[in-house]
C-alpha cells in the first residue's frame, strides 16, 4: 500500500530510437515497463518518439528562425518543460547513445538559458533520468553522458 500521492506529477519519456513508428523498438518496450510503474502510482505519463517528428538540428529554441523550413521542437519542448520528470531512452550504437539522443540533448541545451516567471531556469526543480537498451558494452558510458548533459542544462 502506497502512502504517497503522485497524481500531480507529470513525466515525459523521449524515445530516441532510430526506428520510425510503427517499427518495433526495444527502447519503446523498456520505456513501457517504466511507464507502467509510474502509471500505477498515478503519474501522468506521455511518450515522445523523437524520430517521428521533424526536429531540426541546432541549438536555438526555434531553428525556423535560423534557416530551417520546419522545426517541431518548440511544440515538443512545451510538453517536456510542463513535465516534472524527463526520461531519455536510447539504444546503444557502437558504445554510444543514438544520434537522436544527441540531437535531443543539443536542443535541450538550446533552451537552458531561459527562465520562468520567478527568474529561475526553466529546468529548476525537474528530475531527469535515462533508459539505455542494447546488447553491447556501453550502458554506463551512455548513462554517464546523458545524465551529465541533463544536470548540465539544469
């Protein structure tokens, strides 16, 4: 029996698989396990499969202002910043996080200087984590890089 009430918490999982929907993603399967645990605790959960969106490369809040024709990042970021918890999910490729995970980190970095109406950085009071899938060495290395990046941006 849980004595805690988490129904006011929101979590966003960002799946950084290289596989577009509806292809099977092992990262999605592992995210589903963590997501179900949170949902049992009444946490509101959303999953974003980043590769299914047209997210431009770059480190500015909206890359359309820097020559890109399309950039879904601003609307995706609204979902991320509204959440209390951000979980980055990535497969391992040659011992590294996916290129999609790196793109996510770069886009998060582009938002790290923004503040809320209290003058605090937007990520103040947020929690970050990661899920890493793969069948080769590198989980600790990938987790280290992702978690360092998340704490660096706030």
